[in-house]
C-alpha cells in the first residue's frame, strides 16, 4: 500500500506547478527517501523550496485537491514514476529527474540503448539528409533514436528511424495530448504505434518557449549520447549538447560547410571536444556494448538512362527538377518520369518545392 501511495504522490508532483525540476532536485537531495516528504513540516518545505504555505501544503498532501486526485486516477496506467522499477535507469542518474513521466506507446523502449539526434528546425537539405542517413544506420545497429518531434532535424530523425524498421522516442515540451507542431500529427501517431512518446508536463500543457530547454535535459538524459546535426550559435540544440556534457553523456557533432550558419554550432562543439561524426560507427565506437554497423553491400547503381539523371543530384544540396532538366538538356516530362522512378527506388528524396536530394 505504501508503494502505491508513493507512486500516486509522484504522479501528483508531476501535476503541481510548484514542483519544478530545481525543486525536485532539492527534495531528492534533502530527504533520504521521497516517502519521507509527507513527514516534513510546512515551514521546512517553505524554507527549503522558497514557496508559500499553500504550495507547501500541496506538496505535503497533494491528493487533498479533488482535481489533482481525479487526474492521478486517470493517469496511473499511462505514467511511470521514480517509485517504479521500469523508470528509465539513465534518467535516474541526472540531478533533477522528473517525479513521473507520461507516455504513449511502448514504455519498455525507454530502457533500450538510445542516441539523441537534434538540430535546426529550419534544416538545410544537407542536414535533413545527414540526419536521416545516421538515424537509419543507428537503428540498424539496434539503437533507438531519440529526438524532440520538432520540425527539421528532429522530424527527419524520427521518420528515418521508423522507415528503416527501427524504434524512436519523442520527448515533448508539451502535454502528452498536445502535438506540436500540428504538421507532425501523422508522425506522432506513427511514433505512438511503433515507438514511444514521453513528457514530464501535465496533459493539456501548451508549447510555451520556456518548456523546451526543460525538455532538452530529458532528451540528453535518456540517451547514451547526443548528436548535433546542424545548429546556429544561438540554437536550442546547443542547450541539449550542454546538458548532455553536464550529465556525463557523449556529445557528437556532424560537420557542415564552413559558409553555412548552421555549421557554426557543430564546428564549435568539435573544437570544444565533441566527436566528429562521419558515419554511425563514429557514434557506436563511444558506446558500451561493442555495437557496430552490420556489413552490407552497396546497392548496384541504376542502369542508364536513370544513372545519368541520378548523377545530376547531390547529397549536400537540393536540386530543382527544372534545373536538372536544364543540365541534362532533356524535356522536363522525361526527367520527371526518371526522377519518380529514382524516388520509388530510394535513390532520391523529395523536398518541398519540386526539389530533390540524393540519399544513396
């Protein structure tokens, strides 16, 4: 009964605005066991956590609030708490683990070896291609790919992991019932069906800017390492890199063109000691377990005339189909047919605006 009571208490703490990550850290540091919190005085909690008497009373007896009690009852089956054996072990090691995590999908995936991949929301074709390439390689080695469901690098990483038949974990900066951005509703459903969605925020929490730096510590904390694919000098992805280093996790960076603003973040990280990533083996080398990419033969190139069309497209930049037709000196209709065959064969990926990038 005590264990169940502690579990309900921790779910309630996740719903209380007064229990911030910093205050959770203070509770963990001060009390030998979280079950001892209920034995503390209101005055002690006020002084320890710098809160008023009402907030202290909520922490002492969180289920006294009818609304909180109803929410706890509704969330028991879709929450994992610090009192549970299946709480992610890597998250237990960070200084401010959430008292509870709300989930959709398979919570067992949170205990699988994983690597975070984050980067620019306004990602270049090169970054999208690199993220997809590395994510597919990682899942082929049995690694789950963790990211934040944002546009750009995050979405490309989740999508590539699923397309490669692997697993992926999305860590939200919103409530578990809020999809942000809305354009990722279909991706969110796919992750729920074949992966895992996690958040420490209560249901209904909107995508406020202050929530995403808080979320980032979980992306790095649940992962063995974090890969920065593309980031400007002011990108939120660098916050994730910093929290990864503070959590004693590995930090990796994918280099880019020196003239691109999005290359500055990864290049500075490499200067400060992050490992440069050329392929996924550079990541696997630093992880426990001796994982390596499975050996595979390169697929035979397409035969002529598809080969000539494919040669016009690059991995590092997108090419408009009109530009491809002009370079080849062929009618657009002829090139469009060849491009469609190359896309269906997995050689090209379509981007918005009738642009394509080579993927293999």
